[in-house]
């Protein structure tokens, strides 16, 4: 009898333990051995861990890629590359993300998978949207719309219209955004409910909030929240809740806003979605703001700890910047400066890593070029020796062959010498480029960096008052910006010399781009009381790379302001030449003018920089890059100038006019070339 009791006691203890183990095993996502997992299983794991544990998601995605390669499943590999691109995108690694999306796009096109192709093009547009390149993003979304329309993919068309609307929201063109969003909602009514349906409600809420129609905004957001209570939509539920909180905050109801955001924070932590948690924490901090600085700082610090744990450096830089602004608004300049220094140090660590890779690439290319030249020289020497041996053997064999061999010898030597001279000329050009690069580095970077060091030494003095310290910090920021601008210009020019210039032609309305550039140049013009006059007609369009066009206009306007005395005028105008089918732009200043001997070499690398009327500095590379951009875009540039009277820089670019019946489309967002896809 005691033995029976003992056995029963053991069973009582063992059965619950076995049950717990069975429950734990059943709850694990990977119930199978890795070798037995399918791509579908791995896809579910990647989606589960994409936000909460991105490292685990990357591991499972790579396992799926290996499996897809073994089974020659191109669609499966493309799907995993798309997942990896989204993970990089969430971490702010935009270039790595783009590379993975492009690889996935090629695989989908190879398999003729139009649905996958349209989805990946949308992701490429989202990358540009997050970088603030709204025109380029809209171009991708419109291209995705064409693919979806060609394959009768209604869901793809709805997503394309939805994302085009988001692009116009980024540009604050809310009426245009509503036009595309209404089309998306019309398609949505014919399809089953999905996460895209919730995105439509969310976008309506954002647009109506920004238009001041808060009741309409609340109607759409509350409807979206009600429909997103299902577990699979919890991420969108959090986003909708946060946007509803912003509506209440805009109405002045901070208590309701904070209540909603705290409920969203609880949900984000429950589903372990760190991006939504980060957005909610920063949203709470913004809501508290300067009125309750202690709570705002508390939530910013929680967000900072979260992104540091996830090693999300892009978000960490953003939080440090917001903390610096908050401390500055509280007159806590010492802590604000500390936050700004941490932000700059973190940003610079990544910037200089990228810059170092570019410099190494530049140096490696130069060394490779020298090595190839040396190999060619050795080959020539070897050929010469071989020819000499042939001549000697030929002389020994027969005197009749001497003339033939000698003639061949001289012909070959002459040809090899010509090749050697060509190589030497190319090497001299490379040396000249290198010397110019280092001379500009030595000449144009020493002064700004010296100013930065001097200002930093002054800031270390504890006897400096608060006002003087703020003034010194502003000067330090100006000097650092000058140094950064110079470095960016040098790196851009150096990369162009090694890799060439990439062209991404689009249909651009110059009026909009010029208005944006004038906003950037206005501060320096206002300091010198210079009036910038815009006489460009808004009813014209050109074919050009928008980044190149904005660089050209910004450089020419900056130079005009730089060399114009206080109280002067700068005029930018454009005329259409119908015979040549081009638009001729002109930037005219009332400045110091250019001497005749400098005009001939002003667009060459031999040009040297001069100081402006207020001793402004430059790199002398701006006009050289302008000419390279204009030549690449099939244009031309020239200058007329009179000393002490002013200068006019002209540049011409191909004319393009677009008329689309029905829905009006902003031509600056339509691509003229598919070379980038």
C-alpha cells in the first residue's frame, strides 16, 4: 500500500510538468526541424519577427533564400529579398534596402510575376518617400500603377493610388491627394477588407486633420480603429489611434490625446512592435511638449533607450535632435548643446564611415589604374624583347627576311609607343585631378576647421555669458556647415570622376524647383539685403534630372548672391526657344563681374575660387559640376559678364510639354526614363 501511494505521488508531480513542456513546445513558432521548414513557414517567421526581433527575421529570411536557391524558386527568393529590404528600410539603411528591392524586382520580372513586380516598385517608392524625395516616390508609384493596370491587378491598383496620395500628402498638396485617395476608396469597395482598407481610413484622417476638418478626420480614424481590433491588424490599430490623438491635440484636448497615446503604447509593447512603440513615445513627448517638459523628457528618454537597444541609429539621431530642441526651449542651453553634440557625433560616425569608403574607393581606383598602366608597360617591354629576338633569328636565317622583320619591328614599336603615350597622358590627367583635389582640401578646408577649433576653445571658457555662448555656438554651426558643404562638394566631384554621373531624367516643372531653391538661398540674400526676382513662367516643363536641375539653379543663385554687393538685385528668368525646342534659363546679377581672362576657364578644373563681396568662400568646383550635369542632360551653358557691372549665366535644357486628359497629374512626378528601374 505505501508503494502504491509513492507511485501515485510521482505521477501527480510528473504529469503537470509534461503538460507544461508540451504547451511550451506547441507555442514555439518553429515546431519543425530547420530542414523540414518550407518557404511558407519561413515567410511566417520573418513576418512575425520583422519588427520585434529584426536579427531573427534576417536569419530566417537568409535560410529561406538558401532553400529557394536549392529548389530554383525565384519567386520565393524575391519574396525574401523584399522582406530583407523592408527590414533595412525600417532601420534607415536606404541604400542597402534599394539594392535588395532592385534584385527582387529583376527576379519577379524574370518569372513574369506582375503582382510581385508592382509590390516591389511600391517599396522603392516608399524608400524615396521616407527620404523626402516626393517627386521620385510618386514616379515609382505611378509606374507600379501601370504594371498593376496591365495585369488587371485591382489590389495593386488600389495600393498604387493610395501611395500616390501619400506622396502628395508629403508635398502638402492635399486636394491632389484626395483625388487619388477617392479613386483608391472606390476600388476598395469592390475588394475584400484588408490592411490597405485601414490605410485608406488613416490617410483620410491625416488629410482632413491637416485641412482643419477635425470632425471628418475623427470619423474616418474612429471607423478604422473599430475595424482594426483583430490581432493581425494591431500595428495599424496603433497608427490609427496615434493619428486620432493628434487630432484631439490639434483641437486643444491634450488629456484625451494623451489617454489615446498611452493606450496605443500599451498595445505596441504587448505585440513587441518597437517601431510603433517608438512613434508612440515620441508622439507622447510632443503632446506634453514645453508645457510639461519633465514628462516630455521622460518619454523622449524612453524612446532613446528603446532605439539604442535595437541599434536603430537613424531614430536615435532624431530623438537626440528633439531633446536638444526641447532643452533649448527651456533655456537649458548647456544640456541642449550636449544633446546636439551627441546627435552630431552619432551622425558624423556614419557620415565619415561612408566618406571613408568613398575615399578608399577613389584611392583603390587610382591604384588599380596605375597597376594596369604598369602591366601594359611591362607587356610592351616583353614584346620589344621578343621582337628583337625575332629580328636576330631572322638575320641569322636569311638576309631576305631582314627587311620584313625590321619593318614589322618598327611598326609594332611605333604602335606600342603610341599606346604608352596615351597611358601616360591619362596618368597625367589622373595626377592633375588628384593634385586639384588635395589642393582644394588644403586651401578650402583649413580655414573652416581652424575657425571651428578656435570657437570650441572659446566655448570652454567658463567666464563667457549665456548670450555670448549662444552667439559662439551659432558661429560654430556656420563654420561646421561650411566645412560639411565643402566636403560634400569634393566627394560628389571625386565620385563623378571615378564612377561617372548617373542620369535619372524626368519631366520637371522648373517653377516649382526654382521656388524651393530660392527658399534655401533666401537667408544669405537677406543678410546682404539682396532682392532675388523670379521671372520664370510656371506653364512650362523640361526634361531633366531633377536633382541635377536643383543643383545647377542653387549653385548659380548662390554664386550670384555671393558676388553681388549689399542692396543689389539677382534675376532668374527663362525663355522658350521654339526653333531649338529648348528652354533658355538666365541668372543675372548686379555684382563685381568676371575678368575676360577668367571666362575662358571658368567651367574647367583649372579655375580657382575667389571670395565674395562679404569674403564668402567656395570650392571652384560648383561651376565644373554644373557644366557636367548640363552636358549629361543634353544642354549647354555659357556666360556674359562685364567687370563692375555684373554677370549673366545662361543654360539651356530640352523643352517638354505634357497634357493628360481627365485627371490632372503633376508632370514633375512622371518619369521620362525607365533607366533607374
